[in-house]
C-alpha cells in the first residue's frame, strides 16, 4: 500500500492530518506488534529483506522519489509482503503529521544524504529539532539505527545525539547480507568504511516537538 499527497498542496499539513494520518493510525496493530519506520527506504532492498524475516512486524518506508516507491510497491506485492506500507514525502512530515505519539518501535536511517559542503549542513536530516520529533514518536526504549559512509556526517550524528537529553547509545544494528541496503552491498564490495551507531529513547525527557 502506498500513500501520496501532492508536495505542492496549498494546505499540505491539513491534507496530511485529514487523509494520511487516519490510514496510518488504522494500520497500527491493536495487539502491540512492532512498527518499524524506514526513512529514505530507496529501492527497498533492506525493507523487503526485513519484512520477509519479520512477517509479524509492520514496516513503513518513507522516500522522496515516487518512482522508486512505485517500483517497490509492485515488487513487494508480487512477493506477498503485505506488512510493508509506503509513504511519499518528507521524513519530518511523516513523523510530525502521519504517526501518533509512542508508535514506533524502531526507526532506521541508512545512508542519508550527508550534504558535505558546510553551506548545506542546514539541510541535513539529523538535527536537534528532528530528534525532538522522533522522541515523541518512538515508544519508550524504542531505537534509532543509523549508518553512513561519510565520516564527517557520522561525527555530526553522534555529536547531535550525545547533546540530546532524550537518547542514550546502544549497540549498532548489523544486518545479514539479505537485509542490507543497495548502498551497503556496494560499499562492502569496494571495502569502503561504513560507520554505524544506534540510540534508544529514554523513558522520560523534557524535550518538546518542534
């Protein structure tokens, strides 16, 4: 299943809250099954691999490229992966408007755009304001798993989490080959360094969504 709201909508927030949020909220299992949010799921190699391995877990993939999501939706359908749901849009919007509080068991962010030039750092996904939003959407003890091939962005990520009062570090996620992203497969083939980190949401924090 894929949900898409036109990115140039005059009242996008209202459209998200009124159309996407009720659908996503209705997907959340009453029996407490885990929900994994994959931000920047891309072609979905990792998403599909994990969905196959954990059929009783819900997976929501978010990506900006609609063509990728369309191809992913068709492939997931052919493979009978009905525990995958896809959303076309910005990660901030997916978190802020499309998911209720305390909903996410795990959030994966694999190989986000590092925006290496200093003047572009403001475009990076991992910021204090983003972590504030993420805190409210994760369940207590919920985890965030990240991977990047950019050493500078890795330092940025770890420092941002270190300064944030709502998270503490934990052992990073190491995925088996069949659950790795296309980027990870490519970088492993080139013996390129991959930097990983992971964090858990603390039970109580004073941070506010922004």
